[in-house]
């Protein structure tokens, strides 16, 4: 039994060498699949990265009652900082407010009014996992209930727009990713089915010689796994070149790269699994 | 060993075999004669279960083959050595690998395989070609490799379909000798052939077919 | 000669029927390729759509000299409207300025100051083809030189950021699109090569019977084109379902759909071309 | 018509044909005899340019075939009717389509094809099978289809490689008659065979090979 299993494994290896054209084509298919996977994933983490960067700018603005003095305002400011989800805050005194006035009207408020009548306030950033329209609205509502808070501004309109945009993109990325997954498996198993189809004569001879389905299947499956490994190695080599290019382009456009600790085992495991699933599906369908 | 009881296996109304009854003993060699299209290959294919039987029973080594479960067919076929009319060699393997294949299927150890394959290639005189591909040897050489592949596993039943069609008279005679000698080990041999001059001097039993029916 | 050409065309049709498994698999490959193409293009026009929508918000803010009265300001406002690239403008009088003040400080300016000291100004939108950081900066510079203009504000920082982001996305989309194009051709021609590989015995027989390469090639190429057509029809059917889904989702996320006038001939032409190129490459490589 | 001048075509040092010289006239049938592996198929393959010739010249119908440009080889092959030892039928076409193929390659009109294919199938007695696939007919029937495919285009040169290996004596004789009758139309026929009893009564010229060399 052991010598038979060894023979079948060995057969799988030799099948690669015996029928080079189909083996090469299957490997290329898996290689391409892995490239598409990797690039899609690369696109996805970049989208995600850009999205997180944008959400960094989400903040809640608070204005205090005009009747309160600076110290009272500071107390309220500090109590807001303790609210769950608030990461950090920026206290806005009269001078900061004047700067903001200047930013929008490009005039010094004291110059045109004589005094600085602007209200005190604070800007708050939320922790990354709270950067979402719904959650931030809830936080803004909570702040609004605090005594001495005159007004809470959360630009939910703009944020909703950006959020919506990013969500659309990520949804699209997911739809595409899911499609790619299904497509890859179909593609690989079709390619392997074709290579099996081109050996249909040999398969029927093996059956007439008394080979069980297992005996016929195993070499194909091992060949499939090896083709997957081959495709994975090819894709890693190509991705390495892609990395060099991206590193070079890093100066021109910001990109997030997949870490090699994820990329290398990921490609090898997915490649071999594709080979395994593809050949298993292919040969099983054929033998039915 | 091989027992046909009123066997009918047809492809259409007038092609196939009809109502065949015969018996071949352990250790016996029987020739299946008949002109082209008479149904010789059909008889053999019915035995190794390549085609379904519509009527009657085929009993091999005491087993009614219609009772064999689909899952068990491979194991049944392992006990039969078949020489196919069209050889059915695997072109992507060497001669050696082709002959070794039935032994691998039977789960024989590598050492035994090595010995047996060398032995049988020696016997048919083609040891020199062991590393060649079937596409790179002559028609008669291919035929002898197909014979070697059937004999290498010392089967209880040998089915030979026109095993000398591509061989000259001398070599043909040697091959029939080889098949004949297999009966000494207890095998039952059924050989389909049109070559009457080849088998006439042997005075063995033969079954004659014509248009799928038994003569005499 | 005519009867021979007719025979070869007919052979191509029959090859489809004779070898169903390879024909179906090739069609599926082309179908998948077209789906990827269509979805990628769908993703691209959505990106483009979102990008244009964002750029709609790009504008140039202008403030006028405080010494000028309303009519003088209006004159300057109108002269700015005539500048090349300016699409439309919004004159900001004191009341509008007060509203802006309220938007940022959430107080009525007259209430806290007593009068309305805010400057007059205008907001200008640029025509779509001018919505680009470099071009808008140039326009802003031009406005700045006009007599009576106190200040021109063009938020080049924010715009640069959004521009950069969108450009990154579109660059990514183009890299992926290019990769898909190359990959598809390889994929299709590999699949067809495998189907040819499974007929290698027949091809060598045809050669021994005196068939020219052209005689051998033509049926494969016609078969390839038909497989392309089959794949295109399959993809159109699937895209139709995708459209129904998208129309249903339209309520939840904004999407731009490809117009059927582009999609239908596009898929058919690309599908048949893929079949043609794939089979041509496949059989030519094989016969060499 | 077929002229070998000191032809050597080898696969290795001791496999192939060595220094063959013979001549076959227009309208002549010649048998190529020799045991298995003697080089008969190699002679035929050298003629239809399936293998390269290392030394000597082969002249067919006045043309030195080594001078034929690669692009022109298909046109040269169209003038030859070859019956391959392994038939080389296309399994994805019907018997009719297989036989019609050389005519399609030669660009014959559909009407003529129809007539000629029916004619030749009638002559070899297999018209009933015209809609069958080669996989669904017997070995001998396949062989006769291969013969029909070679004869259908009325070639000037007919190369027959063991065309009766799967046929009984009566049918074999009919086939040789058929090949012989083709010489009446002026064709040169070269038929490789081991079946000496088949050709002996015909008193035709034969060339005998042994290990790639000409005897006598
Ligand atoms: N798969 C098939 N489908 C339909 N008809 C078939 C099939 N196989 C064989 N036949 C027909 O059955 C008859 C017997 O065929 P068989 O192959 O048994 O003949 P045979 O005696 O072996 O002939 P040969 O000596 O030519 O090999 C023939 O007429 C043949 O055409
Ligand atoms: N492609 C090849 N590569 C290497 N050796 C070959 C090849 N084809 C044939 N040979 C060898 O050349 C010799 C002659 O082969 P050939 O096929 O001409 O024999 P043949 O006379 O036709 O025999 P048969 O009667 O068995 O068909 C044989 O020893 C064979 O092994
Ligand atoms: Mg038979
Ligand atoms: Mg030969």
C-alpha cells in the first residue's frame, strides 16, 4: 500500500513533466489568478487606507454658552474628553476663534468689530473605531445634553457624503473581490478539466486495466497542487517586481503595500488550494 | 473459468453478439474465429465489462459478472489480462512504465515490479526498447508491448484481441506459444484472431462466429 | 475554392458540436473575461462619476475691497464671470456673509457685534474641464490681479488632497484595467491552446493528409469566434441580471450604469475579438 | 514513379533504413516484406516526408522530394494515398466525413465528393456504416475505412502500411485486389506486409527488408 501511494505521488510529479503544455498553462492560469487576487487585495487595502486617512478629519465642534467664563468652559471641555469614543480635543479660546474667523473672512475680527465677540468652543476627534456617521451622531447628541454646551456641530452632511462615497467604493471592491474568487475557482478548474480532457483516452485505458477512481484521481490532484505551487512562485516573483515599481512610485503617489509576511504564505496557500480544488473538481466531474 | 450462457450483447438490431453459449476451462486456450465484424471483440469486451450484456449470463471464475457492483469492477478487471486490438498503450510513458502499470494498479512493491517487468520484456525480446515511448517503436513492437502488459501480472484469465495482426508469421507463432504456455500456470486464454493458418497446426479448440452468432 | 471555404467555415461550426467540453470551457473563459471587463469598466465609470461629483464642489472665493460699495463690487463680480473657465458665480452681500458667519460660529453676527461688518465677496464655480488644481490656481491668480479685489481664496490644499486621492484611485483602476486586458488575452488563448492540444493527434493526421496550415487553422479560428460570440451572449445575459440588481440597489447606493447601447455591441465585439485573437494565437503557436 | 537511391533514414545507429535502392514503375504494385521492426513503415514514412532522410535521394514522379519546399509539402502529400498502420482515423467525425476529408483538402466540389465517397464505400462494402464514428465500428472495419480514405482521391502513388493486419483472409484478398486494380489506372502501389501467404499466389515483385537493409 505504501509503495502504491508513493507511486501515485510520484506519478503526479511526472505528469507535470510528461505533459508540459497543459501543466504550464494550468500554472499560468493559477499564476494569473493569484496576480489578480494580490492586485485586488492591494487595491482594497489602499482604498481602506485612503478611507481611514479621510476619516481622520472627522470631528465634532462644540460651542459653549456665551455666559460662561473660560474656566467653566474648560471644565466642560474636560468632561467631554472623558466621553467614550472621544480621542482628543482642542480647546478654542477667543484667539483661536479669531483665527478661524480670519480663515473664513480673511479679516481680523477685532479690526472690524473693535473687540472679539466670538464664542468659546472645542474641537474633538474621535477614536478610529468610532469614525462613522451613526456613532458620531450619537456622541454629538450625548455632548449636546451636557449643561453649558450651547451647540454641538457635527458636519454629518459632509461626513455622510464622504462615508457614502468610501462605502460605495469598498462595496464595489467587495463585489469585485467576491466575483474574482468565484471566477478563479471556475477558471482554474476549467483549465485543469481541459488538461484532463486531453488525457481522456489514457483515463479510459487505466480504467480498463483495473484502476480505481482513487488511483486515477490522485496523480491529477497532486499535479494540480504542484501546478498551484508553480503558479504561486511565479506570482511571488512578479509581485516582487511590482513591489520594486511601487516603492519607486512611492514618491509620486501614496500606496499601502501588502506585508510580505502575509503575501508569501498567502499566495502559496491560495495557489496550492486553487490547484487542489481545481483538479479535484475537474477530475471528479470527469470521472462521474 | 469463462462461461457464456445464452449471452446477447448488441449495439443495434444487427450488430453485436447473439445468444452465445460456450465454456472455457482453467488451463485451456481457445481461439475465437470469424471474419471482420463478426463480433469477436464484442465477446471480449463483454467479459471485461466494457459493454453491457442484454441477455444471458457470463460467469468468470465462478462469479456472475452482472452481479459485480460498479465499485468492484476495477478489482474484477485486475484478475484479467487484456490485449486490446488497438493496443491502448499510454504514449506519455516509456515502454517500461506501460508494462509496469498493471502491477502498480495491483499494488505490487517496486522491487517485484522491476523484476517482473524485466522478465516479461526479456521473454518477448524487447528489453532493449524499455526506455522508448510507444510512439517511437514499430507497430509490431507496440503490439508486443501490449501483450507484455497483459501477461506481466500473471492473470487467471487472458483475453487477446487479434494479438498478432501486426506481426510476421514467426513472431506470431512465438506469441501464441507464449499465450499457450500461460495456460500451464492455470490461466484460461481466449484469443480472437482471423489468422486461421496460424492456429490450424495447433489443433486447439476454436469457437467460430459469423454475424454475431456461433457456427457449429 | 468556394466550396472549400464553405467547408472550412462549416467545419468551424461543427467543431463546436463535436468537442463540446472544450468548446463550452472556452466560451466560459471568454464569458468570464467579458464579465471582468464589464465589471471593471463599471467600477471605472463609477469612480469617474464620483470623482466628477466631488470636483463639482471646487470653487474660488473672492473678497472685495472694504472701501467699495455694493454696485462697484457687482461690477467687478460681473467682470470675473467673464474670465475663461469661470462657469457661474454667487454674489455674497452682507446678508449672505452673515449666514456664512452663522454657519461657522453659530451666532448671529449683528447680535454679537451690533452691526454687520462682514466684507462683500463672491463664490465662483469653474467649468468641468477646468476643475484641476493647476488650472484653478492660474485662474485664482488672474482674479487676484483685478482692481478692487482684496483677496482670492482657492483652497488648493484640500483640492490637492481630493485630487490626489481621486487620481490615485483612477491610476489604480487603469493599472488594474491594463492588467485585465493582458490577462484576458493570455487566458483565452491559453484555454484555446489547451483545446487545440487535445486535438493534436487529429492535427498531425490532417497534415499527413496534405492539409495546409490555413486549412487546419481556419476551422479553429471560426470556432474561436463562435465561442467568443457564445461567451458574449452569456455575459450579456448575466449583466442583465446584474443590472436588475443594481437598479434595485440604486436606492441604497448611487451607481452609474453602462448604457446598453455601449454594453451590447461592446461585449459582442470584444468577445468575438478575444475568440479570434485567442484561437489565432493558440493555433499559430501550435503549428509553428 | 517511386525511386529510392541509396536512401538512409535512421532514428539511431541501429534503427531505421540503410542504403536502400529500388524503383517502382507507374502501374506497378510492389510488396515490402520483412519481419516486425525491419523498417517497412520507415520506408513509407520517408516517402510521405514524415521523417527526414539522412543520405541518398527519393524521387517521386520525377521530383526529388528533398527539394520540395516546406510550404509545398502539403501539396506533395495530396498526390499520395496513404494507409497508415495505425489507421489515423479522426474519431470526432463520421465514417463518411473521414473518407471525404482528403477530397475536401484537395478542394473538390461537394457534389463530386458525395458521389466519390459513396462509390468507394460501396466498393469496400461499408456503405451501411457511413454515419458511424470510427470508435463504434470493429477493428477490421476501421482498417477498411482507412483504405477507402486513401483510395478516394485516386492518387498517383498509394502507400499501404500493413493494410490487412485486422482483416480475415477473404477480406484481405479483396483489399489486395482493390489495390491491384488501382494500378490499372496508372497508380504505383507500395504495400508493406508480413502476410507472405497472402501475397505469394499473386506472383508480384517484392522487396524484402531485414533490420533496415535490403535482402537480395
Ligand atoms: N460501439 C459500437 N457501436 C455500434 N456498433 C458497434 C460498436 N462496436 C462494434 N460495433 C459493430 O458490431 C459488430 C461486431 O463488432 P466487433 O468489433 O465485435 O467485430 P470483430 O469481430 O472484432 O471484427 P474485427 O475482426 O474487424 O475486429 C460490427 O458490425 C461493428 O460495426
Ligand atoms: N520514431 C522512432 N524513434 C526511434 N526509433 C524508431 C522510431 N520509429 C521506429 N523506430 C525503430 O525503427 C525500427 C524500424 O521501425 P519500423 O516502424 O519501420 O518497422 P516496421 O518494419 O514497420 O515494423 P512493424 O512490422 O512492426 O510495423 C524499429 O526497430 C523501431 O523500434
Ligand atoms: Mg475486433
Ligand atoms: Mg510498421
